């Protein structure tokens, strides 16, 4: 019996999903999994027979009883994920879907069946022997929409990084930093709070340069990992479209980045990652951005030192892949794989 993990080859221009995918594959390989490389392409208009032949070629080495962890979504189009899982099940493999994102929870419910993946994603998940999901909230959300298979909760994402790249600092100031997509964080446009905020991301939009508030220090994106302050709080606060609703179910990758570099975090109290942050003492949760100035002003210097010590200590586990390693080991125990 062999263990496999899908490995999407993203090519140039990929976003954060490339780092997530590569890290999970790397950690799985360290546990004896073999990669199933999948080239990223648009399969939405591919003839079914051609796709079937392509997928059979990809999985030719998979044997009955093998374990295959499919990293979802593969991003070749939903029909590719469906066809791959069906082909693996036909071969007699044990199929586990590791959910990075789920459109069933991401998009507003009033879209209904108009978006093909929303209407069918739960059926895909129910073909699996197990799902790996972010947290309790994602499990509960998927149960509500009809997913019935067993699920394991991974907790936060890992963010593989050597210590010299993490560049941990023992200092912590009453300031914020943000890394990510500006279009999901419109609060950046009007940030006029006393707390200074440095922002990393692309300002280019179809309408021109993304506007930023008067107390936002824009620092580009090209060298964000090198230039990120290590003495600030990381902020996660999605807004607009259905982004904040979706954040109720997720453990965001940007929070893993913050934790990997030793930054305590401030997140929305309703976010899926919030219970973990509270439980582990890795930052603060707020119901409104209006609370942040007062919150930071109320924290004593001794509390800052203790918080920074905890987050620096915890960063090792994120950088070392501890959470992916734990959930894969738990999965193998559940499936009695030796």
C-alpha cells in the first residue's frame, strides 16, 4: 500500500494557494507520501473522454487500497476534481479530500444552483472516505449543507520557513501590519485610527490605484516577507461581497504567515480562527475595528512581552509543519494505515 498526495503545478502568476499546496506536499512527502503531479490548466471545456484519458495517465501507479490525499481545489475547474475523485474510487483507492477552500460556503446562499460547483460540491465531498477541514466551524457548515462523511480538523495552516527567514524579534509595538488582497479588506481605504498600519499587497485595480487611508504606510508586495515588521500585530479582517461570512469557516493562510514570523494577531471575533487564537493566547479578537485603538492602549508593557514570547515560541510549530503532520498522522490512524 502506498500513500499519495496531489501536487498541482501552478506555474507563474499563482497566488497564496501555491505556497499552501507546496507546503502540504512537502510535509506529506516527509511522512512517506509520493506526489501525484497535476499540471494546472483550464479543463472546463475539455472533452470528457480526453479528460478521462488524461486522468488515467496521472493515476496509473495508484493501486487498490492505496491512500490518496487530494488537495482541493485543484484549480483546473470543478469538473476535473469530480473526475479525478471518481477515477480514484473506481480504482479502489482510499480517497481523502483536504479542503483548502469550499465554494459551498464561500459564495452567498442566494446563488443557489446557478453556480455549478455550489450545487454539486457537497456530492463530491461525500464520495471521499474522509475530509480534512480547517476547524469546527467549517465542519459544522459542511454538515448543514449535506456533507455526511467523517471529517478531521487540521487547525491553522502551516507556513514552512527556516528560522533565518522568520527573523523573529523580541520587541512588540502597538502597531499593525497587513499582508494580502486589498479588495477583501476595504477598511484599508478609510483607516484613520491612531494605530499605525503598514500594508503589503498590490494596489493595482481595473479602476486604477487602490486608495489607502491616511494612517496606512504602503510598502509594496515584491519583498513582503523580508520587509514585514516583526514587532507588530498582524491583522485579519475580511469585508465586502461574502468574504466576512466565509471567514467564519476558515483558518486563513495569512494568519499562518503572521504566526510563522512571530506576530500576535488581531482578528474578527466571529472568524473561524478566533477560538484558536483565544485558546492559545496568540493575540486578540474584536467585534469592531473601532475597538483596536483602545485595546492596544490598554495592554501593559509586561503583557506585550509575555504575548511576544508566546507567539515567538509558537512560530516554530507553524514553520515546522506541525499541524499538517499531526492531521495526516491522525488520518492514518483512523484508516488503520501502517
